[in-house]
C-alpha cells in the first residue's frame, strides 16, 4: 500500500513506476563474475538477484516497477545492452520457473495416482480383514491400514494444493521483471574546492 507521499515504504515512485534502485561503482558489480557467457547472456550476481526479486515481492504484483542503476559519471556502460541483459536474465528465470511448475504438477499427478492405488489397496485389505476375522487385533490392523492409506495421500495433496503456489508466484515476479524498464543514472561527483 502506498504511503501518504506516494512511495511504497523505502521505494520511491516516479512517472507511475515504483523504483528499485541499486548503487554501483561499476556495472560489472551487477553480474556474476564467474559466468563466462557473453555479456548479453550473463547471470546476475546472487546478491543483486536477491535484492531485485525481494524488492519486487515487497512492492507487490500489481504495481509497475522500474530498475534504476546509479553509476559514477565516468563508469562505462551501454544502457541498452545492460537493460537487454537484465531483461533476458529474468525472462530465462521465468521460463525456468515455468518448467519447474510443470514438473511439480507432473510429479503431483503421478503421486496422486500412486496414492490412490495404495489407498484403494489399503481399503480393500481392510475390508477383507473386517469381513473374515474378528477380535481386537484384526480391528487394530484394519484401522492401521486405513490410516496408512490416507497418510499415503498426504504428499499428493501437498503438491496439488500447496507446493505449486510459490513457484507460480516466482514465475509471475520474473515475468514482471523481464518486462521492467531499466535506466542508468550517472552520479556527478563533486571535488572539494581548494
């Protein structure tokens, strides 16, 4: 929710965008130094990734964001190449999140089939015990089979009801960040007057 001055907590607003601002001494600080890929395919530094994604989460899904990179006036950087690299990085993250989501749902469907088969077997065996045997021991075993069958359904329910939400949320954030404008702003450093 916006504060009275139109900002979002620590985030300023400008021209309808909520700003995610990063202070850098050189543009290379933003990217993973161990990544040998060409510049336009480089990964973000883990700390930069976490800060940008965390900021987008705090700001919320319905608000447009803009990334502002503050650099010294003399730091070399190609704004278009930097923007394209960052947007490409988050587009790849969105694609990977989509693949993780599809895989999670596939695993959930498989777990559901296995769980239902196990539950069915437990219920059938329980019925056989209850019909053919009497006494306390068969009753305890029959109840244990019923509990085991339902416990086997825990994982499929967990995946199908809850596990996919965080991945879906991350995908939406990455898609938002892949489309966000990126702007380089130069800081002018004033030297002390003699």
